[in-house]
């Protein structure tokens, strides 16, 4: 089974598997990369993350995808479309998390743009969101480069969050 969902100029986005635990631990075990999440994660928690992602593939047909360098296959991070509760409804969020050593190379923006295009063109979504910690300016810049604008603010995960959105 071909696990590549989409490609960009430099990247492959492919389905996550249980074999990705060590890849994800490059992010989940790094306190700086996980600064805007409640905490770092153990391997067991990473496996839970993968299990939820596989469940999203079953339920929705999409979720977080592994982002790899197209030419080398090197793991860079994850980006995808995930269901997120907002104002009493499930909305689709473009979300991303990358290995800290890969920050600043434009991978998050490139993969987020691919997810936006995929969501609008392949899934027929009319609107997508990104929920970003109010203090996470690098992530906010990715959302802005992806054509998103702050729609409102909310409290989510016990903190102030900017609600970015983009419509088809």
C-alpha cells in the first residue's frame, strides 16, 4: 500500500504508522519543541498519539501525516488536518509539529499549504482553522503565510489561543 498522501516541491507527506514512534520522539521528548503543548511525551504516549491518528484515518480519511524530505526520506515532522472541537462543533484544523533542528527551513509552511490545498480540493472543505497558542509567534507566522487570519480568540487547553481561519 502506498502511504504517500501528497508531495510538494521538497516534501512527502505520508500516512503515520506505529513504526514512527522514534521519529515522533524527536519532537515529543524535546521540551523546546513541546513548549506550547501541556508537556513532553513518553514513548507510550507517542504510541497513543499514533493510535488516535490511525483512528482519524479510519473515521475521517485523514489526520496527521509524517513529513519527510523528498530526496533523502529524512523525518522532518508532522502536519495534517485534524478534527478539533470549537464552538460546539467539529471543525477541521491544519496542525503541524516539527523537529526543532528543522525549524526555519519553511517545511511547516510548505506542508501546511499542501494540507490547505488538499482540504479544499480533495476533501471539499469550505473552511479550515489553526488553533495557535497566543505566545507562539513562529506558528502564527506559518498560519499567516498559509493565507489564514485571526478570526477570534478562545481559551483552549487552559490557555489563550488565537483562532486562525481560511475559507475556500
